[in-house]
C-alpha cells in the first residue's frame, strides 16, 4: 500500500525553492474540509508500506478515517501524478492503480 503524508509546513526553506514544488499539490485554506491550514501533498514523499504495517498503525490509533477527499482535490492529485516529471512510469501506474 502507498501512503503520502501531507504537510502544513509550507514555510520551510525546502518548499521555498520552486524546483522542490514539482509534483506537489497545494491545498489552500478553506479548499477542503480536512485541511484547516495551507497544506502540501508532495508526491515525492509517497512511500510503500506493507498492509500489515498500516493495519498495525490503525489498530494502535495512529491513523483514523476522516472521510473521502473532495473530488476536485482527488482529480488534481491524479493529474499531478499523470503529469509528474519526478515519478517513474511504474510509480505512476502503481499510484493510479493501473495495470
């Protein structure tokens, strides 16, 4: 399973460099009911974890279900994956659940 952890640390030096914003989706304040701060989803931070590891984190209370991401954000994430210059073709297909 793949996981991406969004960050609201948008003022960090790393994200002030335009090159580091490649393949990053920016969610503005009030654009989503789930993010109350400006938030970045950096596709370069997607990691693969075993299903068992994710289930253990869920059972321990480290993860919780908030709801389904709004469709306009989901579409932007999918488009960013498709147009990515940093992700390999294999990663793109995996992240988009394509065979």
